[in-house]
């Protein structure tokens, strides 16, 4: 899946925003709670009893703690790029928890190949710049027949915010997300197999644009695009943006729709490069003289 010009994330800026959001995240993470619950419901019919679980992009560790309740014997790695998020997550877990916090880049996992039975990624993919690289790492650390569950955003998400900005300038303000079919193709190309994806919608209501902006800040979701303008947006453009957003209000409320994509796939086992191949021992014959 080729990158869309002007759609790339600056990982340094994104990590900085999440570090700043750590203290506020728990009060504004209703989307993460909603999608996390949806993922756990989709996990119920899957026949898997994991011993080792990776919560990828764990934030404050809510998903890790729910997984620990569901799989009491499992050891869980709660991995995130934000040290501030992980410190807060560590304080929220119990004394005898089997959850271990690890700070790392989702595109360079410090884990050996095939070591995970379940990889759980709740709303991480919308923040990933190199999606093929991240999915390849998931495929690498997931054992054969292990499960990868994820939630992300579809292309119809934040259309109202994108439309409002289009009246202000032609700058990069709202990220564009891949559709379900492109995402499924990327999962297959990464070496995972049998992906199953479904789409849902979540409507969110705000009393004012200021409340929307506060939530975006509290969840670390403000603009982290590489091509965003370097200077601060002035009061004039923000006021005009708020005016256009208010024009979308119905019943006194600003309504925003998120297109939620849920999916799961299975580990395909070790992958090999173009110059490599696998030969079973029983296929090796002895040369007779």
C-alpha cells in the first residue's frame, strides 16, 4: 500500500503529543474504550488460549488489564512508544500482575520471532506511519496460527472536520485512513493469513467545537502530520473553523462520525525472503556412489 503524499505522521511529534496527553487520556478515551470492548467481544468466539499476549499501542494499559482478566494465566507485554503512558499504566495495575510494560517502536519490536500467541492492537494503526512495516513486525513475532486482533479508522472518519478545514486553507490538517480492502491487502502482504474485517460507525456529539478540540488534545490526536504548517494556527482561522463546524450542528450539538474498522488475522509462521527457501529434513536424500 503506497503512502499518500502529505499523509505521513511525524513520529517524534506524535510521541510528544501522547506524552503530554498521559495525564488527561483516561478522562477522554471513550473511543478507545468503545473499540477495546468491541475487540474483546470479537475475541470471544475465537478458539485461542494464549500464554503470551502483546498489547501493541497499549496507552494507559486498559486493554492489557482486560486481557489479564480474560486470560488469567497469560503473560502480557504492554508496549507503547510513550514512556509517560507506560508509567501511568504501571501505577494502575495490581501488585501481582503478569503485565510487563515495554517502551518501543511498533515498527521495530524488541521481541524474537514467533514468540506471541496473540497480538492485540486497539486504535494503534491510525497513528502508524509505516503500516506495511508495522504489520510485517506483527507477522514476525506472531506464532503460526496465533491471532492478530486490531481496530482502526476508516476513510469516512472525521469527514466533518476535514470539510470544515477545506474552507480555511488547503493545508494538511486531518489524516486520511485506508479503506477496508486496502487494509486487508496490506495484512496479507505482511504474511498474515485469512483476514476478516468488518465496519461499524460511532457517532459522537459535542456541545461546542472547543469541546472537540479539548478531546483531541487529551487523546494525543491533534495534528502530527509531517507536512502540517510549522507556525501556530492563529485565532482568526480557528474562529472561522469553529464557525464552519457550528454550521454542521443539529439540535444544538456538533456531531462527528467515526468509521470503525475491526479485524483479525492469523499468523502464517516464519516468512522467507526471495533468496531463501525451506526444505524439510525428510526431503533430503543421500547421494549414492
